[in-house]
C-alpha cells in the first residue's frame, strides 16, 4: 500500500495525513478485514471500488464514495460490522475511516477530493 494525504480541495483542507491507498487486487480484497483497532493511519482509500462490506471487522466505519475525478458521490455513516453497502453508481474510490464524525466536517456531496 502507498501512503497519501487526502485533501478536500473544495474547502482547502487536508483531511488525513499518511492515509493508505490500495495498490492491487489483493490489497483491495483484504481492505480492513481483521484490523484489530481503528485505523492508526487515519483512513484507507480503496481504488476501483463501488461497494464495501464490513465482514470480520471490529469497529464501525464511515465511507465516502468518489467518482474517478475525485468528486464525492455519497457518504455512508456508522456502518456496523457484518454489513454490506450496495454498489454506488459511478463510484471508483472509497475512503474508509473509523466512524467518529469526521464526515460531517470534512466532506459534502459534490466536494472535490485529491490524493497527494
């Protein structure tokens, strides 16, 4: 996995420093499965992804779905373990982070997000 900063260009704010972005099929497949504690690295960005599940997870997630251009399409908050979020039309990236209210202050539908 590669480290990235997640920047919300619409509000000129760095949302996460040193988040991980998946690089390949097996990293996408594994995601956060069996992660024992909430993300010490802040967030995980999964590429080529339009739906997620929380099977074998031990904490709640918030998920922000983006299109290929990095525009926020949908935000799903408080996803409990052993749940499925069905496919989101035109989604290409998903930002997953511990459910802690980060979404309300950092993301809105239509915001432009950049990974650097």
